[in-house]
């Protein structure tokens, strides 16, 4: 009689989505704070403003992609195929 190998533990789908949302939020918040801080230095045209602006846009895109990923994962979980486990 052979013993079947143990099945791999089920991986969480929620943790990577939450990490993506948190990173996007923190990047957006940090770039917003950095951009405001460099605006208060006096000079309007600083290379850092371009860096913070690009980081802000990137953070917003990462955050939005995390939201979309979360909605798609929820839809797959709710409406996905229900396979019978033996």
C-alpha cells in the first residue's frame, strides 16, 4: 500500500494583493510629501520635482493595478469553476 504524497499547502491570494496596494500607497504618499517639500525650497524648477512627479504617477498606477488585481481575484473566486476535489 502506497501513501500518497502530502498536498502542497494552499497559497494565499490576498497577501500579495495587499502588499501591492500598500507599496503603491506608500510610494504615492512619499512622492507627494517629497514634491511638496521641494516646492517649499523656493526654486520652482528642480530635477527632484520631475523625479517625485514620476514616482507619484508610478505609485498611483501600482495602487490602481492592485485594486484591479483584487477585483479580478474576487471575481475568479466567486464565479470561477467549481472543481470537485476527490
